[in-house]
C-alpha cells in the first residue's frame, strides 16, 4: 500500500448526499477479485450511458478532473452494502481522500484498511469549502494525514478525527497483516512463554494406547 503523509490536490466535486456503494461501483462489477482495474468502473451508472459512452456533464467526465486525488462529497457517503470494492475502485482511480460531513461506518472501516482516507468535516467547514471550490474550481486542498488536518483553499487548516492506529498504518503504508508480520518475533516469544493448555478434546493416554471407554 502506498504510504500516505499529505496530498495536495484540487477536488472532484460530487457534493451529493447518500451516495451508496452500488453507485460507487455497481454490483455487476463485483466479480473481480483484484483491486487493479476497478477505477474504470467507478460511478459507472452515472459516468457512462447505456451504450458505454461517457455521460456529458458528469463530474468525472469534465475537463480537468483527471489526476485529481480528493473527492468532495456530501453526507452519509458510502452507505448501502459493505462491498470492499468501493474503496478499491476509488483508490484505483487515483483518489486518496474523500471529504464529507459523514460516512457510513462500514465504508469508513473498509476505506481505512485500503489506503483511502475518509475525512469528516463539520457542516460549517464543509459549506465553506464548497463555496471556495465553486468560486475557484481549481482551488487546492491539503490533506495532511500525519497532522490530521485539511488545509482549505483560503489557507485555514482544520483538524479532522481519525483512529490513531489506522492513521499510523496509512502513514507507514501498511495494512493489518503487514503490521502483524512486522511483529513475528514478539509473537513467537509470547507463544514460547505461554505454552498451549492441554486440550480436553484429545484422547487420554490410556485411550490412545488402545483402551476403550465404557
């Protein structure tokens, strides 16, 4: 996983509430088991028409959106089913952070485990940011994960909440498995100091030698 310290980018403005995971990546694309390539299906039902042609006016199809790494959403982003493909598709497209006033809990957890930072803003700060982006669509924000702040286009830096363990894993570019693998020596030492108890499910020595239980 790519380490995340800070991202400076103009935003992709998709300021809508209740954008669910079936809108982020429709169910017909969930047959994939690899994270690579899912970005082409991001918001597919909005992004393409029935013939597969780009939908005029949809935000991802507008000039200048390519390469932007921050999505500006509304409230309750990522609601719906718990598909992990949703953050996979966002990250594969190039998005590393989503700014919203609230997130669905399962989406938030999946995002943090897959290199995507869900940034919760207060309604007042969110409204300020939306106004600044409307005034200057190319205005940039700074998502500073190490400092847990968002730098607004007007120069103000506002804090955002994030789980400290998830924050550390993202900054280091490691997932939970990587964290465990980095502590194999400590795990082995603990297991050596704490022998497994005798299992009552195993046959006794007498039964093992051929005696039968009555």
